[in-house]
């Protein structure tokens, strides 16, 4: 067979690239986030967004950041943790000069890392988040701790019965700026915007009740309408009485800013969602027999985050097919609750039954993984203990090539003459659409 009939690519893994090769006839598609026609550099796009801040209600003509900050004495700036590729440093470099212009010094600003139920950042991760601003800003940074009840303010309930308790620092400031990035999320529909508050700086019990809603079929990627997880997030917003300004970005496949929106939290969020749909919802010709899904940095931090690459890949995988996850999971399993439940279950179906019997935070992750395992084979190239993977109904593989060779052999054993392969180089945020042209 000539070299021209072979398909060759590489996939990122830690600090290297791993090869992947197979017959060209087996390739269904390589589905990546799609590009947008850019009107400028990332810095220019952020500056342009700040100059065109859409408003609503009494602020119909918009509210410039400088006007928003006028008279502020205590600013709370909410930023993402290291599990997101959000260009926080770039955004802060655009925001801070405006703060200084209105005589709001760094000492008057608190930077709150919206960890949700995650652990706080390590110093290395603070450097990753803040970049060249680390020295100046790090002393003003604190991270949210969802388990510290003394830091929470009880506010009320959502339409779905979720108790709302948020970090008290919200009510110690006279202005709030939220920053983030907007991309598809496997049960919240999209990240960003309202997510800065819930789950970003919510109490553990609030996050647990909210994430239980992820068991609903309506809680899925790209879905906002009638999505109970999104509804909870929206219901939390009216409890925040301090003026809020939002700066959101949408990233391309190179994790560079492709779009930016600013101003009113809801208006900027929905504008970013429109761009995110164009970038991350990718048509593919059909469902595949094999899907290779890569969790890129920083989503490769652990299996808890990398699971998004499994869920997105499953959309385009035939029943009985094989899903190959490529993710270092360099920080381990992540939240232990979902892993423990899966390890205790006799089968994926048993795991789903246990989750319905009693929910704990993290079980939504187990439910999504078990649902995929019940209808397909999952192989994984990771740094995790192979025994732990096996107990979670995932078969370890030494390399992407070895996993693919095994998957091709399995498909042919099932009678598939030419198994079709779909590759998702950025599986955590790429949502394949098998009904596409």
C-alpha cells in the first residue's frame, strides 16, 4: 500500500505529540473548532468589546467600563481557575488601566478565583492564570472555598428547589466585574457568564443541588432553553444587587481570542454564545465506528475535567463502537465521589441505578460516563493507574496508536469492513453534529 493511501496525524499529550496513522479509507473526518474571520488581534478584540458595551433596561445606550467604575471604592473581580483556557491575564491588562484612570488602585480590588467545588490554585497555577501580572496581583487574590459555610450568604431558592448561597465577598464590594470564556458545556449548555456566580462562587450544597439537575435529559451540550442547570444559574442572578460588568471571550482551536463581548452580564453572555455556536458546533458526515477524542491543556488536568471529551465524542459514536480518550489526567482522577461509585458498581447499568437511588456531588459525572460505557467501549491513554481505569469501565491503552489498532480489530471482528474514524483534536469543546451536511 503506498504512502499516499495512509492518513497520518499527531495528537498532543503533555509536552509532546503522539503519532496516529491508519488507512485513508477509514477516515470519516477530523472535526475541530471552526474559525471566525477576525477583525483584529486578541488585544484589539477585547479593547473593541470594552468600547462597545451593550446594556439593557435603563441602560439602553450601553454603559462604558469607565462610567461603570466611576465612584467605586471596593471592586470585586471574579476570574476563572486553571481548569479553563480563559485568557485572564490578557483581559486584566485591558481592565486595570481603566481602573487606574478612575483612581481605583490595585489595593482596592479583590481578585476572587471562581473555583466552584474545585480545589484552590497552586502557585504554579496562579502564575498560569495571571501571567506577567502575577507579582502585582497575586497579593490581592483569594480563592473561593465552597465548603467554608462561614463565607456564604443564604439568599433563597431557584424554581427547581436549589438553595442559593453565594460567597459573602459579593456583598462587600460596590462594583463587580466577571471575566470568563464561553464554550459548550456538556450539561450546562455553555460555560461563561452566569457561571461566574453559580457554580463559580457558590456554596457546596448549592453546587451539589445544581449539578444533580445534570441527570435530566434536558441538561446537555448547547442546550439552554428548558435546561434545569442553566435555569438555576439564571435564577441566582437577581439575588446579586451590586452592579455587575461582564467581559467574556470565545476562543478558537489555537485557544486564541476569536471574539469578545462586554457589558451587561446577560447581553454579553448571549452574544458570546452566538459566536461559540459558530466555532464549536461542527458538522460531521455521519456517526463513526471509532472516535478519537483529545482533552487538550488545561482540560487534561484530571479525568473529572477530561470527561467532557468523552461526552462530546459519544454524540458522534455508533452504538457498539469504540471511544478513545487521549488525556494525561496529570493531576489524577479529580473529585473522588464519581470514581468511587463507578468502582463499586458491578456494571454501568448498576452505576446508573445507584445514582438514582441517592445523589452526591460528582455523581452526574459518573452517570454521563456510565451511559457511554453501557453502549460503547472506552479506551484511554492517560497517566492514571490502569487498575483504577478498569474499575471505572475504561480500558487502559499504552498509546493512541495501540488503542486505535485495537479498536479497528474489534470493529472488523464485529463485521465492519471499513470502520470509520472520527478525530476530535479538541474534544472537550468540540460538539460534532452527525446530521450536518
